[in-house]
C-alpha cells in the first residue's frame, strides 16, 4: 500500500471513531456545557474510628448538612448507636492482607478513597478526604474547586505548617487532616492501582502519605491551596488565624490538641462563634485587611469574623501580614522553623497590640454586615492586651464578599477608620471597602 493511501485510511478510521476513544477522561466530567461546581458535586470520605468518634462527632455537626452534603464517615467497626444529624457511616473493608510498617489503620485510611469511589455516587466531580476532627468550610471549598477544570487530573491540598513534619514525611503531599481533593478523573485512575501501590509503599507512615505516593506514580503532583490547614502546631493558633493567607479558609484540623480559638472559651464554643461569622460571609471569613490612623499613630489589623488588633505605633503592612508566634512546632514543640515567617511576641507596652475578639455579626441592609469585637480585659496567656487605649469595642462594616473574588487576581481590600473623636461609648467604627485607584493599604 502506498504511503498516501495509508495516511488516507488512518484518517478515515480516526474520523469514524468517537472522540472518547482517544480520551482517558470520562465525558460526564467535562467542564464544557455544565453548571458551575457546587456542593452536590463533591463526595466526602472522612477517616474515623468508633473510639475517636465519641469525642469528635461535634466537629462534623458544625459543617455537615443532612441531605445536602454527600459522603461517609469510614469506621473500623460498627458503632452501637448513630444519630441522624451525623454523616452516614460505613465500615471499612478488611485490609489485613496488606503489608504495613506503622499501623494497619494507615492502610484502611488510604483505601477510603477507593471504597468511596466504588459506591458510585452520581454526578461526582471531586472526592474530598479528611479526618473526623477536620472542620470544613464547604462554601469556600466549592470556591476553591471551581477554579479548576474537573475533567483533568488534580490533587489539591496543603503541606504541614511545621518544617520538621514535611521533612519527615514529604513536602509534596497533602496532609490528610487538613483535607485534600482529588478530581474524578484522577480518582478513576488511582483506584485501578491503589491496592498494588499500597504494598509497594508499605513502609510509609500514614494513609495520606501512601495516597500521595500512589498519585505520584500516576504522574500527578500536588496543587497547593493555602486555605487547607493541617495545623501541625502546638499551643495557640491565634497568630495564624489573625494573619490568614490571602485565600479562602477551607479547613481546620487538630482542634483537640491546639488551644481554643477564642480565649477563655471552650473549643466547641469557639468554633460555633467563628462559624456564625462564616455563615454570614463565607468568602470574607478570616480575611485580613489593615488601615491606619496617622494622627494617633494607630495601626489596625482586621481578621474578619475573628479578631482585630490595634497597635500603638505605625507598623507596615509587610509586618502585619506575618503571623505572631503564638504557637510552637508539632513534633519538637520548638519556636520553629515553620513554612512561613513569624513575628516574635513582645512585652513592650509601646509595641504590644490591643486585641479584640468577635462578639457577633449582624446583617444591616441588603448584602451588608456589621461585625463587633470586644477587648480583652487583661493580659492572658500569650495574647497581649496592649496599652490602655480608649477603645473598648470595635464595629466593622463590610459588603458581603463575592465568591468570584477568589477566581480573580486577588488583592487585599482596604479599610478606613472613622474619626476616633466621634466614638460613642468607646466603640471605634471601621469600614472595609475596595481600594480606590492608586490607593495603597498604608496611605
């Protein structure tokens, strides 16, 4: 056969074949001509056990919505009782035939994505894995995943905050307690190879590390999103939450280990307080903005829905966006190193900020809110109370942040301090708004 005839034959054959014959991606997950990703396109697989669930069920109660959120808590055995408000549960398959080094439970946890996939949830675009003590912020999770083409292979999450944890395990893995997302096409490939891969990587410590290694074998690397929080820290998380990265908060973890988010509150009450702010304005929650009063030489940092700091001096935005070192490393309980810079705490009253914590959020008008913060009465723990400023409360007004904000080039919004001379009953008014043309945060 002549070469020209061969080319013509191959061309005619290729034209007669459906396009799916050349694609390893399922057509049902193509992002063309379908609605934007929402919570109904996500399936959760939560790693738990009968023993841990007794104390950790309260975390899922915050964020799981019955008949809306899809997925299961995967347990090591059947529980004696199960409440309707909890996520449904499944008992993991027996995996005693697999090799392991540290714990057979790590194999069981690694296989949760496989067992969840096999259940055949319809219209699934993403599988999201987490622990039974992971608190997710579902609206923000959706905002993050919407940025990505779910017809492609994606593995999305974040590494540990503690350098030592990343060195021991891997900088290239998503730490499972903070949660990670796997697109449907990647999950479809992963389940084909996972069981054989687990024996190959039996010496690795955790289920998340094993899954990461198997995904590496497929040729997919981690896509980092800084709103997933493993919280491999000890002590007080205040510094991180008061200077959150410019990204929507997606998850929090290790809540049984770290100090309560709000001073003198229980962890559960702290989370409920933060979550009421999240429900009012999900995209804005924990977003930091800074503004200044040059007459009084005040620097103000707002972490919306959580805390406000007033410094009695002019502090640059570059410094304010660095977390205060209120916490220590996970493994060695040392001052560092972390995967980000930190600022030392100070006892100098000329530098120590006044700290205010969220009291509540209320809606005022259509699409607007006022969040109110009250000051600590005295210095407690590592959280300073600052100099004796006249401000006892702070009210922050803001327009609800559009979730589409995170699909654009992100920029901190500006804020404006109302004239302190007009304060009533010691309440300082602050307005968060979009920055004006040619305006900087420090001007």
